[in-house]
């Protein structure tokens, strides 16, 4: 297993990829950077998967419900071997497999397409029920944004998961308190988040989602939990590690200029994982 230092280096690599990709004047950098630590731990430590065999039946599944942060997912997939790293440069280009929201139809290894918010947990429920019928112990990890849980479907799915005791599901809420129009608590308050999941019958944990050791601890507890699904309320910071992006709603969907990208890469720093820069074709 990758240790804490190694996961931090991988996370830094993912953040650098996100900046490089979105600096082409497209994409959503803030939430992707804020969730990089979680995605790094998932793809390089937790998921039982085979990048060279993406349809392996007993693989763990990762459902990215807030699909607009897909640059972090694409980076993790490329750097774990699902497709060539150079293909990252096709992000959002015509006929690319890497669209602005994930398209399962186009890219093997994606578990679901995404776009409309609030649907990921329902899909995860279906996967968990299907695995139960097959007698598989594979786990389902589903990442949602905090603004996303304003969607009513999330709570219908939360009720369903608890009712069916879907203990192979870990729902990770990236709680950065930012959505496109401002702070979540001002647009439509969702707090108290943990108490709501507890009331729905979930095993609930609260962690710092940008601290790798706390992410590891939460996933360890999920793997040992039985009888109920697990909700991991992960406090994250939009644009974590880039001073001018942190806690600023504009970076939900604003692409950095060339000058801003250069500054962001300097602040994130170099990574010992993977090549220093993506090579553009």
C-alpha cells in the first residue's frame, strides 16, 4: 500500500494535471483540486481494480457523482494505467473520450456517466444490490459535492441504502461550502450534514478531507463496518494549496489564465510521482 507521503505526492501530481488541463480555458478546477487527496487515496490505495482489465467483474467501483470535477478523475485514471497520459491533452476536445462530464459510453474504466447532479448515490445503490445478488463483496465508493446534496434524489437514495443495509457503500461528501453561486450555507443551507445521515441510519464519520491520514482512517473504518452504509463527511477546501483559489466561489468553474496557471503550479510545487509535466501532442 502507498504510504501517506506517497499519496501526498500523487495528490500533488493530480492537482498539477488539473491546473494544466483547465488552463486551456475550459473545465472546473476548484473542486477537482479540493478532492485530489481523496481521489489519490482511492485510486492508488483502496480500489481493488485492474486498469488493464477495466471490466473485471469483481472490481470495486468508484462513482463520481459531481462529474464536473472530472479532471481529477481523468488524471488518476491515466496515471494508474487506464489510458495513455498524453491523452489527457484531449480533454474537452471534439471527439475526445475525455469530455467535460464523464461519458461511460466512450471511456472504459468509467463506472457511470455524469452531468445532472444528485444521481450518483442511486446508481451506487443499484451496483451494490447487483453485487449482493451475485455474491460479490466488491465495494462501491461514491463521491458527491456538498451543494449536490441539495438535490432531493440524494435523500431518497440515502433512505434506500439504509433500508437495504448496503454496507458495501461509502458515500464521501466533499464539503467545501462552495457552489457556483457562492457559499452553500448562503444559497441553501444543508447543515447539519452528519446528523442528517445519522438520522437516515448511516454509519457516519467526519474528517478533514485534505488530510491523508484522516482519509485513510475513514476508509479503514468503512471496510470494517457492517449492517449499514457509511457516510464520510469530508471537510475540503476548494482549490486547496493554491492561495488565490481557496474558498473562492469563482473557481468553481473559472479556468485559470496562463499567468494564474503558472502561479498555481509554483504554489502546488513539483511532485516526485510521474513525469514532471504532461507532454502536449
